[in-house]
C-alpha cells in the first residue's frame, strides 16, 4: 500500500485528523504533499482550522450539499 493509499484509508477512519496525528499514526513526514497527491487523484479533501490546528477530512461524493441561508 502506498503512502497516499494509507493516508486516504486513515482519513476515512479518522475524519478531522491533524497533520501531527497523521504523522504519528502513519510515520508520514510530508503529510501536505500526500494531501496534494490525493487531490490530484480527484479526492476532495477538506481542511479546517480548529483552535489553530489544521484538520483534514475526506469528503465523499454523497456528502456534498449546499449550505442553507
């Protein structure tokens, strides 16, 4: 399994994981690079800053929705 595949599997199981959590769990040094690889493959990866920490999650096809006003 490639680093990118491992990251995708991890994010699906752990939505909202931070770069540090991902690095510790998967021993990935360049998490942002692998996030870019996933996006280049067509995956939608959402990032949100929570209390100064960037958190990542995979947005699956059925999860896209319009925000209500």
